[in-house]
């Protein structure tokens, strides 16, 4: 897994996520300041920065899960595929169909493996749409094959999701669960931080496989991971974007002193 | 080097003292319960027979069985459950899943519900008399008595359901919401199935409470004696708890075994229901893994 192929491949031209003058407050505390970002389609973009710099806040603004807190105020706009997701006519269910989220800790639902994978699909289809058992099986198989889990679990699709699955496999399951509704953007909030090094490598490999087909925004505390597993990298500090460049370049020759200090581990 | 120092010896003494103290307390607590059960079985056991369970009282309630009271208690419990379970579970779902958790009103309502559970049952009885018997004109009837019992058990049903809903990890809800599920889809498919054990336990414990209470049904629908069985919810009925009160205090020349038999029946019903609840919970817990 190296980044040389990424730089050779023609840069995707369209923008998956665009933030325009995004300011965000939790109550009276301002967490984000004038964020302007363009995250390219089909790429893996990582966000790094010290704790509290606003990485997760940005992530959670893209599927509008932040609003649930009630005391969040937002100015500016976030566009997903050129549509302002904060426009009044936006239906959250439709937005979340396009934008899937993977959490720090794998959180498979306490239902069978099969039901976990088909869950999103069942939620989003119209009541009069009929899907046969076979259709559903095909969807589940495709999703599990995509995350390289099919051979491992094909014989026990109807047992509880977590039984006998390692954290790594559970996290893959959580990624597979998003795929049947055909999202365009996958948000990943430190998806490997609960995993051991082997699991981390496996999930990173999977994320790498998914690029191109999905636009992936990856928050990580792990600089090495950002370097290994992303094509572009955003460095955030105190709620502001400091630098946004191709990952290789950022790590080879950061243009800001803060970035250089952080990458070298002088703070964080 | 590793030998006990005076301070260790002292700590061991204190340790032993407290162990003994708590042990004695436990025995003090357990012994009366065991004595009650032994006494009930010893004195009330002889009264037990098929006749006792399935015939009417005779000879001015000094002989015969308790069938109408047993049936009446079942009536009261079932009708009160039909009222309190849907209401209580729905209210708990609202409080836990829809209401803004930090809002002051939600907190006040939660607090009020918990406090309501501590209201003495005689107060519920008076409320039931005013609200159901007189104002809604149900008269003294199974319906009025059951609704009074329902009002009495509602707070606990709500609190127990709320607690089991809250015990479902938040990560499950977030996973669902992030896939675009509505709150109801989340509740229906993930939260409720996992909270069901706790909710059922709360309900069954309330069944035994409703079966055992005397005060709330005394003014609202239960009577000392009826020569016939209730035919519907607007009839009055006999009930075990009140029957026990009557034959122990109001009727002369009752053989001693009779009230003890009724008490044994009542305690037996409660014990069976509670242990069913506990076994059911253990069964479902065993199946639940997260």
C-alpha cells in the first residue's frame, strides 16, 4: 500500500464535500472558525490534529448528527455533491443514506449479522417495494464480499452479529452495513483506534480498497495511519484549517511551522 | 520482612468485626421471612384443597372456599395491567427516546414520576373513589378498582421501563440514526427488543403488588361477599386481599386455618409470579450479548 499510485492517477475533478465559511458553536464556545474545504470525490482524505481541534466536529456536521445535541449553532454551509445539506428542504434520512458513518468502537446492532447488513436497506426502501429473500441475500453477500468478510461469516449469517467476531471483523461489518444503500461519502471517526495493529492494518487495507468508489473522510489520531491510508490530508488546529494538501507532500515538506511541529510530535 | 505488623493485625480485627456485623444483619433480615412462610404453610396448609380453591365461601364465610375472591383478584390484576402497561410503557418511551434529556421539564417529570411511586396506596384509593367511581360514574366496579390499581402501579411501570430503555447502549441508537433510521424505526427494531426483559420484569413485579393491595380496591370495587361471580367489568367483585382482611377481623368464629390458607394462597401467587419474572429475566439475559 503506497501512495505513488495515487499521485499518478488523474485527480478526481468533482467535489464530494465542500465547506463554505463554516462556523460552529457549542453553546457559547466556538469550535470551528471559517472552515473552507473541498474534499475530492473518490479519494481518501484524512483529518489530523490535536484533541479538540475540531476534526470530529467537522465529521459530525457532514451527516448532521451534531444537531441532536440541541445547543449547536452553525453558520455557513456544507455541500455534499454540490447540494447544501443545511438547506431547509433537506431530509435527514436521505442525507444519511448518502453519507455513512463508521465509529471509533465497532457498534454492530444486537440483531443477527444478516439483519445488520440489510438494516439500512430495509429502512430506506418504500413500503410497497417488495424484496424477495433472494434479493436480500444477494445484497448482503455483495456487501460482505466487499469488506472481505463473506468467507468468514457465510455459514452463520443468522446468528448474533457479535458472536465470534473480533473487533476488526466487527468494524468491517459496520462498514459493510453502510454499503447496501449505496452511499457516496463514508465518514470514519478513528475507525481503527479500538483495534490491535493487525486489525488496524486489515481495516486500513479495506479502506484503501474502497477508495474510488466512495469518497472517504477519515479522522485519525495516528499520523502514520494518515500517511499510509490517505491521499490528501487536512491539518486542523484550534478549529481552523492550517493545511490541506496531498498527504505525501504534507508529510515530506509541510508548508506551515505548526504542521511540521505536529507531525514531528512536538505537541498533540 | 513480610510478617504482619500491628497495623495489619488491627485491620484484620476490624475486617472481621464488620464481616460479622453485616452477616448478623443478613440473618436478622432473612429469619422473619422464613418464619412467615413456615408459619403460613404450617397453619394454612391444612385448609388447602381443590374445594378451597374452587368453591364459594359458605356458612357466613366460616367455611367453604375462596373461588370468587381468587377469580376477582385475577380480574382486577388483568384489567389494571391492560390499562397500566400500554400507558406506562408509552410514557417511558417518550421520556427516554423523544423528550430532550437535558430539558428542565423532562427532569421535573422524571422526578415527579419517581416520587409518585412513593404515594401511599390509601391516597390512590381516595383518588380512585373521586375520579373513577364518582366523577366518571363507573360506580364501585372492577373497572374503577382496576384503574385505581393501575394509577398506583403506573409510576413504577414507567420508572422500570425507562430504566431498561436507558440501559440499551447509546451506540446502537447512534448506529441507527446515522443510517437514516427514524426514532420510531430505531425504537421498534433495536431499542425495544433489548429493553423488553427489564420492562417485563417491572410489570410482573407490579402484578404481585396489585394482587396484594387492599386499600385501593376497598372503596372502589371490591366487596366483602358476593353470592355470584362478576360477569363483566362493571360488576363488583371479591378479592383475596380484602377477603383475608374480612375473615380475619370482621367475621366471628372463623376456623384459624382459613385466613392462613388465604394468606398462603396470596403469598404463593406473589412468589410464583416474582420467581417467574426472575427466571424469565435470567433466560433472556443469557440470550443477550453485547
